[in-house]
């Protein structure tokens, strides 16, 4: 049964970095609070489990890595999660108990082909408690490439809900025009944009995407301070000269004509609430539909490879 309205909650917070249990506890607490306020879709920031390691070098320089930095990375690896796994089972129980959709940024361990690669992922949990899908960031940004591998087209996930189609691109993936085009072609109604970018230019980005895609954009960032960093990290010295507030936030909800439904939240932890009206999506596409009447397939075409990529194939024939 289709729904005309959906109430969404955007969680702006940060766990204790490298502390998976801290992140899980915060998810439990803030999901229950958001559900109490009537939220049906609850969105958490980029790599909320186990946190975004802003400012840390992991002992890496061009041409060398330190043994202490390797130990910090091992600690990060151990605080990542499997999809599916123990943590997603607990999140499924929570979603089922509260009858909500959850979209959570996580650091994901790859158990299928290796034990040495992490991914920056979004995991989607449904109100029946099931894992509905995941998305792996296609291109980690800058120094993130030392931490996370590249996703492939097999996880350009869009999930069907009674309200409409929901999917996401992570942080600077949203600057990839062809990635956006692929999501529009999948019929996206609500585009999730978890991020670590707190600059003013990010607001211009999410408003442009909403207007271009004629969709709702849910931007979700962490509010993080030095207090969330364990002081016993080998590379803690990397942030000693930084301001106490490492990420000021900027979470927001934007409507399909580029207007704010919920204004950006800065300088504090909190939960943004917004009611989305499906009819506004239809109305907005009256004069612009990027993959419909405003497209020119005779001039421009995009081919998307959605096959899972692997360096090894075992042929049993």
C-alpha cells in the first residue's frame, strides 16, 4: 500500500571512535527516541559504526608506514562489522521492535574474498528486521583510500518502500555526475547523502542534487569533538593542534525543488525531524525529469555495470 507521507529522522551525533559498542549503544538510544517522535525512516551518518577518523594519519606517509599506525588500523578493523553479522542482527531486532527503516553508515569487513579490506558502506534494515541491502562507496576520497577499498556497481542499491524508492550515495560520491544519473534512473525518491563534509559548499551540493533529481535529499553528518577520540591511539598526536570541534555537523533535509524541509543543524548533537510529502515529488517533475522528458538518449547514454567484481573466479567445469 502506497503512503503519501513519511516522517524521517536524521541523527547528527558521533560515537567514541574505534568503539563499536559505543556506536551500537548510541544507535539504540537515538533510534528509540526518533521512533518515539514518530519517525519511520531513521538515518545515521557516514561510517557511524565505528566513527569517522577525521585527522588521523595511521602513521602513513608517501613511501612508508609505521608499526604503530598498523596497530591503529588493526584496531579500526576490529571495530568494523560484517554484513550480515552479529551487529546487523541486533539492528534488525531494533528495527522490527519499533517498525522503522534504518539506514546506517558503517565500516564493513569483506569476508567473502579477503580478510584485509574494509569498505565505507550504508546498510539498510527493514521494519521486519531484515537486511534489505547495502551500498559500498565507489571511490574513497583522498587519504580515505588508505582505509577503504572501492565498491562496485553491484551495490548501487535502491530499496522499495510504501513511500517510494530510497537509496544513497556517500559523501563525495554525490559529486560524481554519472553515479547520480544511475540513481535517478533507478527511480530514486529519497536520496540519502551521509557525509563527513561540514563546509558551506556541501549545502549547495545537496540543494542542487535535490533540484536536479527532483527528489528528497537527506544529508546526515556527525557532530564530533576531540572528546570522542581515545587518547591512547598511537596517532592521537595528529589532532592535538586541531580545534576541539572536529566536525560541526550540517545535517539537513531538502525537498524536491531544492528548498529546505529541515534547516542545517550545526554545533550540536541532535535529531532532525521532517515530514516528506510524496505528492511534491510528482509535482516537481512536471517541468524537469533528468532521466525522462528532459533526457536526450539519442545524444547521451550511460552504461552501468552492476556485476560483482572479483579478481578470482573458480571454474568448476
